[in-house]
C-alpha cells in the first residue's frame, strides 16, 4: 500500500513538470502578438489541458485496474518521469514561442535545433509516453485503452492541425519536415 502511494505521488509530481510548465509559460509570455492562428476546431486548440482528462479519471477510478509487478510499475514511473522531463524541456526550449492554442507569434521563427532536431513534436511524444507509463504505474487498463483510442488519435489530429499552421507560417517548414521525424526519433 505504501509503495503504491509512493508510485502515485511520483507520477503526479512528474506530471506537474509538464502541467506547471504549460501554466508558467502561458503566464510569463501572455503579452505576445499573434501572427497566425489555426482554423482548427476549438477542441484541438485546447489540447494541452484537455489531454490530461483521461489520466485524472483513471487516477481516481477503480474500473479495469489490474495488479502489476512492482518492477513494471517502477518502470512505468521511470518512463513517465523521462517523458515529463522531455516534454517540459521541449516547452521551455520554445520559450516565448510556446502556445497552448495553435498560434504563431510575431518575431518568433520555426524552432528546428536542439530537441526539435530529434523529432518535430517532442511535447506530443512526451504526452503519449507519459500516459503509457502512467497506465503501468496505476495498473489501469482504462487509461491504456484511453491512450490508444482517445489520446493517440487526439494527438495525431493536433499534429495535423499544427503542421498546417506551420506550413502557412514558415516557408522553411517543408524542408524541416523532410529531414526530421514527426514523433519517433529514428533516422530517416
């Protein structure tokens, strides 16, 4: 019981790396002038806060919970922590160019270096990996199914909308897309 509580606390703390980063960046950089805004549906604009709803439900639900070996739960926590660090690094490396909504801002160009040279959408990769790790920590088949059937398709839809915006905003995006993997950082 005590070990399970510690794993859950670790999972929540790791998640806060991304949640707090989203809020902090939004508050610190709210004074920017938008240059381009996507015409994507509103649900895609609000992906960053909405994508966490399945995790909240699974955290407090006892539906479809299975007992997993502690080693698998610890491995899930390690994955969640690594994913949260990766995602927070991606957000902070964007700095003033980071947006919750699908916007670009005047004076901020396309980021292609650093973590964005590894994959075009490190934040989205981090969210998927975090939810997979959280599924193991919680032993939640509900969250695993939500990751496969809700979070993954929602993330893909957000990526499609974001890439349309980036194509319109940055002529150099086509070359960047040709040389950099979308999510999984495998060599091309």
